[in-house]
């Protein structure tokens, strides 16, 4: 694989996709394009870091998407980032409601 063709953004998205694959709702890693060896379980802290990296990439005016000639490719890139970010954000914690007696 010619890794010298990848940008930092490409590498960050690939790393985020590996983290997202271990999250509920994450897409499995493609065995043809992904790592050759099984990945270890990633710590939960990586979810937040991956999400933050994708947020920076998605809003970078000098990033990959704004520089593409084909607008459809840029839209697909942004859609991929959105899907990954959605998976990487854990759902908010549920707070149990207190039992309240209702007047009869």
C-alpha cells in the first residue's frame, strides 16, 4: 500500500473508523482494506479524541473535501465524517427520575 499518498486527515479518518468499528452501531472493518491482524480493544477515551479529530477535519476550510474537483466526492467525504462522528459520540447518560407520589 502506498501510504505516502495519504494526508494526515486521511490517516485520522482511518484511525477514527477503526475506533468506531468497536462502538455500538459502528461499521465493521473491511478485511480487504483494513488491518491484516485483529485490532486490540481500544480504550473508551479514544472515542472522544477520534470525534474531536473528525470535527476539526470536517470544518477545515483547507482540508481535503473543499479542494476536490467533484462536489459529489466532497459530499460523500462529509457524509462519511458525519456517520463516524455519530457513532463515536456516546449517548448521553440516562438519569433515573425520582419516584414521585401522585396525589389521588
